[in-house]
C-alpha cells in the first residue's frame, strides 16, 4: 500500500479514549520504510492504519499525533507502553491526500 512518507502503524480499533490510540509495547518501532524509530514522550509522529476505499481496494488511513506514555495501567491495555494522541486534524485516506495534492 503506498504512503506519502514513512509512518508508524497504528490499529485505530485500539482506542483508549477519543483521539488516544495504543502504539507500542516497546521503546522502538519499525516504520513503513523499515527504519527503527525510538519512541519518546512528546515526539510528533506520522501514523497510518490499514483501511479500504468504497470498492474494497486498499487505501491507508493517515493521521499525525504526539507520543504519550500509556497511563491506563489498570486496564486491558496495561501491557502497552506507548500511545499516540492524534492532532486535532481528522484522519484522512491516502487517496484523498493524493486528490488534494492534485488540485
């Protein structure tokens, strides 16, 4: 699936609260280009999740956010160390980003 830049994978179904998603159990995560990214509180990151368009074709869902340490230590998500809090901008499909760039 094409992406506009290297991004970290996030499962947007793993939500702790509105705008806050589980990111990683470890301090290092591999991005979409294969590079290792060291996760630190407050770092800004670009993220994506697998999704599809209206015809069922792959169309990644894109967003950006800031890394936060997981504070939900007594919940189902306690094993996860890092989360990402999305910026106020909404999620965008890759195809929409390409369409906007072409205008």
